[in-house]
DNA sequence: CATCGAAACGTTTGCGCAATCGTTTTTTTC
DNA sequence: GAAAAAAACGATTGCGCAAACGTTTCGATG
């Protein structure tokens, strides 16, 4: 592997001249610049970013610790973050915490060892240890999706608005018995969406019996089971609200298994849009989360914070967008 | 930031003892081990992986340069690669080349600067410069999905088998006029699938007129336009084969815009499965690519190659799986 | 024409670590 | 009890680089 001093020797100049030419950190005569550049080209020199980072104590690297990178919602966020970072010359370490708090802490520490300039974290259900560690080690961090700690910058969807819009839509169609399929317990999003649902319904003067609220759905299979349970009630719901993309897939499976027609037999709607939702039946009415914006904003905030660790923290709630389709009808 | 010598000073031992305790690289008496470990804990020492890598000239890092990380197909592969690497203590740099050969080369060089131990690349349409660079710099690399250069280890789907299975299915249903919506020209996958289609049809004694073959679909919108063109033919196809997930979405859009029923008016099938495909209409018959296996195998091969740069290259074709649903009917 | 200052470049150090080489102390052996 | 061997640890170097500090050269100035 060639080094800067190999270049210096080959060009007959000092290492500092080569360094300054490459980094444009001080004036070097045009002839020497050309000489150095030609030599770099000739011997195929590639700077060693490790040595550079060690010296500068800054790596131009950020860590992305996401609870489930295969979820399309997070995929979109990851994509936006990568794009934004790439634009700023940063590069991203991608890690999947698999929603495991132990693993999450390990990964955060691992990223710290690698001296990332900052971390973007989609926290697990029990993130306390990881978050405390981040605070103690003074590592810049922004939280995405699950917003649970005001000691950090945070970016997510305005869940209250999302749920309220959906409830408004249902109530306008005279639905009173609405079942909700929530996500994993412990997640800030689950709690927020549940509370927002209760609040929105109460506001409309509609009571929400506990048996229409189903949380603890950690995957599509759980959501399918929960939906079956809802539909077996003496007084089953006339509409089902799926609180994210996974629970929606699970709910639709149950509905299909029961050979129910949407929206004739039951209305369905939820949070998270699908790219194909316009072209397949039933065409689901959904609230699209602004994944691009979330990712971009998260990267922005992190870069700001890396620049100024003492800036006060912000919590940013971005607005979801209603995609009104045909999966909800009038209540019987 | 604490260093190894701060630990040494605080513990009253030498830096080499601390180093050896942390890396278990030579015997140290139990008392000193405990002393060192306690001191590490007490002052919150976190090793600097940069300095370690600089010394060892190995980073435990691999680069992932993917042509479109938001595509669910690649998301799944990325997820599998990350999981496999994580298991082996490696960490992944994620980059999106956006199918741009210039950008691809830049990213490869950038990853090289950061001294990744190896690269997994989903090559762009014109990857020659990047690939030549990788060969010249002797950087371990494995190609995924688009297999175009036997100088590298390669992992992808058996596209011939995928297309043949689909064609068999269509021919069994007496289809003779089959339109195919191919992906971006230049991609190895596009070429392979086109040739496999021609071969499979010819084998069945069916002629394939050029106007039923539509390539140059770089996104869903192009695929929609191409599908419209196919359906406007004097003798339109009785079946449409979409060669990947993006073209499928585009094709379905066109079919919906024309208010055609699947499979009553037209049969549809393609490559790439969707998680929701069982629960929405039309329920598409698809060939699922083995994304998990591809990702895992790619990581395996890369790690092997990092261990032995002179090992001969392998090209691995993994078998796709037919998900037979109801989007194809008998030809009129 | 001595002096000063600026222009252009070189020498060297230290970032934090692994591991080579070296030293001291203890144990074994005959 | 002296020599050899083993056990346990320490001092130092070099990985490749940025940049602080130092040196040389040359034109400008009074």
C-alpha cells in the first residue's frame, strides 16, 4: 500500500507539501502542485482515511442503528439519510438492533469505538441503557420514529394528527365501533397512537371499549391473530384501523381468511402507505408517513449537533398525508 | 477521550499490559487482569478502533455499494448481508450508487480510502471502470444480482430457471402471445431474462415478435407506458410477464388504467415476490428470488475471499421459488 | 547594501494502538 | 547452590497522516 511519504519521495518533495497539496491547506507553487498530482496519479496513491481520522479525531462517519432495517418504512428513512449524508461527504454505518435492548447497547458502543461522529437511532422498546450511555459519552445522537427522550434531538411523524385524520374519516362514515391493531408494546409510537385514538374517539363522543384495542402485535402473525379475535367479538367492529404497515398486512390476512369483503363487509384503514396501494384491491385508505422528510431532517439535525454539541434539543413532528382510497364504506 | 496509556497510568501498569489484557494476546496474572479491567470500567475507557485498524491494517469493515437501496429486493439482500456480517463481528458501510457509473466509481474509491476489508457491489449498468479499479487495487469484492464479470465472485438468482418456470406455466395455460416488460438496459439481469425468455419460448415452438419485448424500463412509469404500448397492439398479448418488482407495479398500473380484469381479461405474472401478495387482488403469480440466501452467500464469499485473495472465483446461481397464485388464466 | 518580511517549502511530532524486543524476577534442575 | 529456564511484565517503535514549527530564498525597503 502506498503512503504519503512514498509520494513525497517519488516526487522529490516533503510529505507536508504532498499533504498540503492534497488537502489544499496552504499555498504550494503551481509547478509542485502539478508534480505532486502527477505522482499521485502515477503510483496510484489512495490516502488512508484511518490515519487521517486518527490525527483529526473526526471520521466523517455516522452510525445508523435501526430496530428493523427490512421494514419498508425504515428502508425509506435509511435511504433518505444515506442520500443526505452522502451529499455532505459523510458515510453511514448500518446496523440492525433487531429491537433487542442488549444488542442495541452493544451496537452503540461498537459505533463509539469506531469513533463515529454521531448516531441516528430508532430506539428499541427499552432503550434506557443505550440512551444513558449516549448521554454519558457525549456522543451526538438523534432519535427517529420512536421519540422517547427529550435529552435528544428527535424526528418523527405527528401521530396525533395521523390518528385524528383517520378517525375523522371513519366518524364521517358513521362508524362507532372501531377496532385498532397497535404495534409492539413499549414503543413510543404504539403508546402515542393508542392515546391519540382514545382521545380522538372520545372527542367525537364515542366510547372505546378495551376489547377493541389490541396492542402487543410484534409481527404480522400477531396482528392476524388479533384481528381474528376482534372479528369474533359478539359485537364486532365495523372498521379496523391498522397502526402500521406490518399490522396492516396481518389484518388483511385475517380479513381474507374470513372471506370478508372490503369495504362491503368491513372498513379498513391505517398508517403507512404502500407504493402499490393504488393498483391492488382493496385500495387501502392510508396515512403516508413522510419518510423522506424524516430521514433528511434527522441527518440535518445530527450534522447540526455535531457542529454544536451545546445547542438545545429539538423535537420535530412532521405531518403525515392522507391517501384517500376506497377501503372504507358507510357503517351499517 | 481516554486512551490506553491513561488506563495504564491509572492502573500503574504498562501500556503493553493493558493492550494484552484487552486483546488476550499474552498471559497476564489474574490480579493484574482484574486491576486493568476495573480501571477500564472506572474511567470508562473505550478503545479507539481507528488506531487499532491503522496498526493492524485491517478494519473489520465491509462496503456495500448498491444500485438502489430503496428497492425492497435490495433491502432484503442488505438486511441479510448485515445480519451475516454482524454475526462475524464485521460492520457495514452502506452506499447507494443510484445506478450512476461515475458515482459508483467514486464510492468504490471512497470505500477504498476508508480501507474496507472488502466490497459487495450491485453493479450499475456500465460498471467497467469500477470493476477495473477493484481488480487493480486488489480489493476483495463480490458482485450481487447483476453478474457480469467472472474476475469476481458473484451471487445471484438463476434467471434462466425463473423465466423458464414462468413460461412453462403460461404455455400450460395455452398462452402464445406473451409480452415481457424488462428492466433497465445494460443490466446483466435484463439481458439474461430477455435471452432466457426467447430461449424458453422458442423451445416451446412459439415465435416471439420483437414488439412484444419491451426493455428500457428504468422505473415504474416507464413500465406503465410500455405496458400501454403492448396493450394497444393490433394483436395484444394475452399475458404479461413483468421481469421485476418495479416493472410489475408499473404494469399493474397500466392494466388498472385500462380497467382490465386479471386474469379474466389478461394474465399477469413476474419475478420478485411481495409480502402482501397473498392478501390483495389480483393475487399475483410470482417467482420469489432467494434474497436471504443471496445476501448470506455474498457475505460468506466475501469473507472467504478476504481470507484468501488467490482463491479461484465462483459464480453462484440460487434457485427462485414459484409462488403460484391466481393471476393467470387460460388463453382465449 | 544591510534588514526585514513574505513566499515557499521541509522537519518533526504525536494521534492511539499492537506487538517486538528487552528486562527482571522466580522457579527448576542437577 | 549455581546455571538454566520459565514466568511476568515494561520500554519502544512504527502504522500513515496533519499541522505546528522551522528553514531557506528572494524581493522590497529605507
